[in-house]
């Protein structure tokens, strides 16, 4: 009985891990598509920051996310 319960729990956890891994892969592909410059002449935010040594897609996404959160704290004139 306990053995069957453990087996069921493990199967469920493995399923969750596989689903999360798949979701992470999809998000990373979308992130790269959004942040990557479309050409060498592209002066997009992603292109400029990604040209800095050591800055990759994940770092840039985190930076943009943090800056977006910070801008919500700046008071806007009425």
C-alpha cells in the first residue's frame, strides 16, 4: 500500500518536473526571440546590452524586469 502511494507520488512529481522543464524551454525561446537583435544594424535594447561581455539573455531579462518594477515606484507628475 505505502509502496504504491510512493510510486504514484513519484510519477506525479516527475510529470510536474517534465511540464515545468517544457515551460522553461518555451519561455527561454520566447525571451531570446524578443531580446535578440534582428540584424547587425538593430540598435534595440537587447542588441546594445547583449554586446556587453558577460551579459546574456537571462541577465538582460532580469535587468529589464527589475527596471520595469523600479519605474513603477517613480512618482508621475499630475
